[in-house]
C-alpha cells in the first residue's frame, strides 16, 4: 500500500485569513473552499498543499508539528514575512545552521532555516 502526503492541515479560528497569509508567503492561490476548509494549491515543486480547518479552540502552547523552509537570505525573508503579519519568536544556531522561529497571524510556529 503506497502512501502519498497530500495536505498539511492547520487548525485555526479564521481559515480565510490564514489562507490569505500563507497564499502570499508561498506564492500560491486558493485551490478549494469546502465546508470548514480553505485549501491552497500545492507548491510548484510538488509536495503537500496547506489546508486550513476552522475550529473553535484557540491555539495553546507550542506546536507539536511545524514546517521548516530553507532560505538563502534569512533577513530578507524575515522582513517580507513580518510585513505580511508573521512575528519572530526565537532563533537558534547549531553547527552553522540557523533556524529562526516565526509565528503566523494565529500563532502557529514555523522555521526559516539557513544552512551554512
């Protein structure tokens, strides 16, 4: 039995708002709106698409799963995403790899990773 990852689903209070934010971040459009979901197009390079599911609960605590994005210019990408509504929450460097932790407008963490 073969498995293929199709979507990463993010629980949120306002799926339209988060889909608009992530659509700008990733440069993709909305593929589908269905019931409590807003689903983005998959990135050009393939891989899973992001989907946003409306829930009534407010996010509490640290994400158990998050997405990492490899970047070449950490400052430039951080500035662009901050302008869209993200906020920096932390940063670590280990063995020449820097991971800057950001949160989207609802507080879901993700990392920008610069190698070397």
